[in-house]
């Protein structure tokens, strides 16, 4: 009788251990899958140039009155672009006009602003953003001549038109999924760029 009871108890213990192992294994798999899908979520990078710039601003000009209005409009347009948390981080080139363009949105979303070490090295810029901010929403404020190459480096559209000197109203939204095709969208914001109008902005330059 004692041997039968001992055998029964050993079997119960083994069954309990198997259940515990199964539960722990299920939890680990669930946590692993959650981490995997979170880490592989779509990364959204929004690319624009700095806003309208003063002509008489020295070597590091700030924003013109039109540029200040456009920076506020950028904050209005992107401030609620994500219904949960907004823009996660802003990257800018190292000049006053780019930093001033970022400030209203940074305040609205409480987003950190980082300066790119070498914005012309688009491969390093994109690799760094994807490494540090996978699954996040990032605003990149760069030089107009770097917009095409940086978007191409993201595997976005390679058919973007060249940005004109006084063309400040483009927003490119590049969605980079963990699997599938990269999508590139273009939006307009602020006062509209009119190519033939050359005399209305005498107080500004690109």
C-alpha cells in the first residue's frame, strides 16, 4: 500500500512539474513573440527641410517671419500625427534655422531634439535612426539637397522631384515596415510654393 501511495505521489509530482514547465514555456513564448513584433513594428520617418530663412542673417541665419509661421504650422500638422504619443524624436542639421523649425513641435510633443553629426552621410544617418528608434515616429529636418538621397537610402521613392531653393512646403512621410514594401507619401503644409513668384519673398532665402 505504501509503495502504491509513493508511486501515486511521484506521478502527481511529475505531472505538476510538467504543467509548470508548460506554463513557463508558454509565458516565455508569449513574451518573446510580443518583443519580436514590437521590435519589428513599422518605423515612420518624416522628412522636411528647415523653414523659410532670413536673407540678412549672417553665416547662421534664423527664420524669417514667414519661416516662424511655417514652424508653428509644422507643429500644428504633426503635433497630433500619432493619436497616442506624437513624434518620438526630432533630428536636425546643425544650424539655427533647422533648430528653430523644430522648436514649436518639440515643445508640443515634449520630443528630444538631436543634431546629426554628418547629415551628408545619409547611410549612417538612416542606419542610426533605424537602430535606435525602430517602431517609432521620427522627424528629420535636413538640407533641401539631402532630402532625395536620404529618402532613397530608406528604400523610399527614388522618383522625388528636386527641391527648389524657395520650396519650403514639402513633408515626405516614409513608412518602413519590418516586412514588405516601403511607402513614401508627400504632403504640403504652410504657405504654398509658387515657382514663378520671385519678388514676394525679398526678405528670405533658402
